[in-house]
């Protein structure tokens, strides 16, 4: 029982930690204009 509780606590911790990491990376990519350039390369400007 305690093992399962420990597992869920650890899973929640990693989920929170990687969530913050993802947000920081997404913010940095957006600020550098990477999202716009990648969308254009994928045909987001209407040429594809």
C-alpha cells in the first residue's frame, strides 16, 4: 500500500517537473519565432 502511495507521489512530482520544463521550452521557442518558422515550413502560410 505504502509502495503504491510512494509511486503516485513520485509520478505526480515528475509530471509537475516535466510540465514546467515543457512550458519553459515552449515559451523560449515562441519568443525565438521557432513556432512561426516551423508552421511556415509545414505549409501554414497557405502554400502547402
